[in-house]
């Protein structure tokens, strides 16, 4: 490694430290690789780590035995590649915030006649798009409330149909489809609604008036719906007495590291008012580094899919890579972006408010006690490299090779993260191939959805070996455990009580009593994955059975249908296939039957 470092080029790039077993320890980026990497080391009188480095880096260097690097064109490319590799590969000594959620925005396209407000999590193409948000919580309630109070076009299809509908009859729409309101009059309604998004007091007052009216009419269910919306909208507000001379648009980021975990708080100010906020916790606080934390938080929040960025971003700490992150974001959005850490004035008070929220969130978390005792026990049992706060569990389901699907469920910080569940339509015919396909596709997505702390697989030693091979091929640090029924008479009996579950780990087989809480915790993960996969399988099987029945009625037999499925993979692919493609697999008659009433050339 010493000679590798001496011969490094003085170019921008990303460097990676590995231990003696080939496990990735750390990823970093540099404007000048040679200078940056050499700064970690002392070369005389002997080669050793530079004691001026932080404790975290010194621990990493003690384990390091190999260095690799990737050259890039400039420092901005190095920054982006570094962030991508950290998300994908989970190096031991890099902090991973796992703060990659995309937040919804309310938007309106005013280039359209009689425009509507809608929700989006990505950039909408158009010249006259206005975005409002982000709204981590309460965005849908706010949108529904706009349509409750203001007589906007309620449905996309309204203008196309050209006929007034029920919404006009109940006075929730002015029927522009029949020309009963001019564009100028409608525009005034839109402007009022836009104002209400940022100034919500009047909106909630109107909702409360309507809620009371509904309650007096004994329409209690509708009144309760409005009550819930009002509460959701009020929860968006963070009250503050900070006086800003200008109606500024700012995003404020504060990160604090606690004993057991850290927290990120984001405040979103629009027109001088804090319109919403968000927070998330992170673990592995013993390797906390403010520069890495703020750099990762900003790059993960302002992705190419984030609809907008403010000209000024405030951070609670000035961090080393702030100028480079600002340049990268400026290039990404085509406008100048500043990252500031003001020390005095109203903006400094906003940062103090964000830090105050950090302290309160950490205090509440500590008071609630450690909900992760079981995760710690699982880490001790399986000898894991880290506590499994976030767990992904995989299972596949099929019936004689039909409707083959897979499911992934996610356990995060003590509860199911159902928004992260994933379904996989699988094409391999055998269970081993299906698991390989599913895990490979999940690994490919690590760039946008970072790896968890632990994988649990339904299956035995073969599936464990498969997962470890796939991960090692890509240099990814991720613990894996497989769970399967013990073999009885050369078969795995799944019936309750017929056989015990066995755990397969990198260190060997673990057998626990059925009453062991640790085993039951792992079984719970497996059972949820099985439930999720089999539900998807049953739905898909019903759909396929209906499609098979339809083809049977057209005179196409089971053998021919199977031949088509084997070749094209899915019924959807068969429906999209051309006459010539179908004829090549079957014959002219079958191709003609399948292409009948379709806009497909019959040759």
C-alpha cells in the first residue's frame, strides 16, 4: 500500500481503503488524490498513520491493508461518485444517514386552461410550473382542503368531458367545461388558493366553519374528515417570533449527534414563514463526522428529481466541503446556490430554532427508552458487524412455476416500513434462480435506496452462499442470515410443529428453541415476507387464470399458452408482441387469433 500511495496521480478522484479480507472500510474523494491520501500517513522514520487524524480515521487506518482509486474529470464528479459509492457499498467507517426520502410538493401548471393543483415527488416538465413545499407530512390534507374550500376543477377529465358533473351541483366546481366561468374569474380563484397554501390560518378557519355546519347537519363522518385535515394542516406549522425584513425562501439544516443516535432537522421557510419541517434519526454515532453528515444530507435531499432548490441554504455548522457542494448543486439546478452558516441576525436565530428542535427530539428519544434491545440481542446472537436497525427480508412464491413473484419487506427502527416494501415479478423457473434474480435487482437499486443493516432470506445454506457471493462480487458490506426448516426424511416440513427453524449464518448453523424470543423475532420477519409475497402471488395467479381462460375460449390450448409464456415471459409481453413474433413461436393461426382486433400488422 505504501508504494501505491507514493505513486498516486495528482488528479481528482475517489479512493477506497480495504482490510485484509477485502472488506471496504472507507470511501473518500479528493481534488488531488496524491496530496489527500498522503496526508493520512507518516512515511519517516517508518510508514504509519498520521496521529493528527481523527480517532475514527486512525481506527480505519489501523485496519487498512489495500488502497484502490478511481480517477474522474473534476472535483464535482468526485463528490457525486463518493456519495453514490457510500450509499451502495456501506463502508464501515463512513457515516450513512439513510435520509434519502423524497418529499411531496404541491404544484400547478398555469400554462393549462383552468389549471389544477396536484401532488408530485419529482420534476414536472413545463414552462409555467409553480411548486409549493416540500410537505413531508400533511401535503395531501392541504391539497384536499384547497378543493374543499375553493371551487377548482376537481378532476383531470372534467374539461375533456365538456359536461357539468356532480361537483358543480354541490357547488364545489364552477363548471368551466360548460363555459360557466371565464378564465379571468377562475384565475382569481387560483390566486386565492395559492395564497392559502402559504398563509393557512384563513384556510383552517374556513374548514372549521364547514366542519361545524356538517356536524349540525349530523354528517359526522364528513365532519370528522375535515377535523383530521385541520389537525394535519396545523401540525405543519412551527411557530416562531423571528422577524425577517424580507419574505425570504430558505431551507435550514441542523444535525446533532447524541449518545445512542443522531438527528437531522430540516425547516422549510417560504415567504418568510416556516411552512413545514422534517426530521430523521441516524445511528453509528461513534463514527460521526459533521462534514460527511452535512455533505450527505444536502446531496441526498437535492437530487435531480427534487423539483426546486432555494438560493440560500442554511446549515448549523460550517463544513469543509460546503463550497464544493454549493457548486455541485448550482450546476445541478442551473442557478447559483449559497450554503451559509450565519453567526448573528435573524438567520442565525433560525439555525438556533432548528438546533433547539434537534435537542428536543433527542431528549424525547432518550426518555422513551431503548426500543432496540431485541436488535442488539440479534446482533450478539448472529455476531453481526452492526446492530440491525433496518432489516430487509426476502421470500418468493409460485405454484408449479406459475405466477412467479418475490417480495421484500422492511423493518426499520422497531416497526414495519411499508412504504419501502417491494414486489418483484420473477422470470427464472427454479427457486435458486428466482432468489438470485430478486437479490441482484435489489443490489442494483442500492444507488437510489441504500442497503440495510441486515438481510434475512427464506431458505437454507444455498441461499446464504448465493447472497454472500453477490455482495462480495460488488464489495458490499452487508450481514446476511438465512432461515429454513430442518430436514426430516429429506424434506422440509413447513407444517407447524413438524420441524424446527434453523438459522444459517456466515459463522455456521444456529439452532434455538421454538420459545426463544430471538428466533421468534427472525420468524416474524420471515412470516411477513411470506405473507407479502404470497398475497402478490395470489393476485397475479387470479389475473393469469383469467387470461388463460380467455385464451382457452379462443381455442388456444394449455401447451401453446405455456410455450408463449416460456418465450415472452409474461402475458403483458404476449399482448405487445407482433404478429411475426407470435407466428415464429407458434404458427399463423395462433398469431391471427392473438392479433385479432389489435392494431398489429398481420404481414
